[in-house]
């Protein structure tokens, strides 16, 4: 009887895991509206899942908020960290700094 119970328990656990995975599908390019501290609004996109998501422009450059100024700016990556640049989203061109597109945190940090 314990062998059958182990099989049923294992089957139930696997069924639960598969059910949870159904609801964790990542979303991509969900339209967002950003309001800058000066009142101007711009459109961008959000991508990711419930564990990690990020903003980006239509050209693929990552956008983060500079907590010192409050402005949403283009991100750069330094030592596996996303850091704000001085390039304000909606006003400046991220190509002027030669920024990489699609910057995200490392997979190891995502797993944390």
C-alpha cells in the first residue's frame, strides 16, 4: 500500500508543478505609458514575468528610473548591475553612448 501511496504522491506533486508553470508564462512588449517628473508622457513596453520584468523602448533599449532625479532613463550594465545613465528616455538618443540593447539582470540574479 505504501508503494501506491508514493506513486500517487509523486504524481500529485508533478501535476501541481505543471499547473504552476502554466501560469508563469512570460509576457513581451506590453504597452506602458511613462510619466516623467516634468509631466511629459512617453510610451514604452514591459516584458518579463512575475519574478522579473523590465521596461524597454521599441528599439530594445532597457529603461530604468534614476532614483536621484526621478526620471526614467536608459540603462547601462556595469558589473552585472543595471545602472542609470544620464540619457533621459523620450528626450535623448541611447545610440550616442553606444548602449547595448535588451539589457537585463544575469540569470543567476533572476533565480535568487
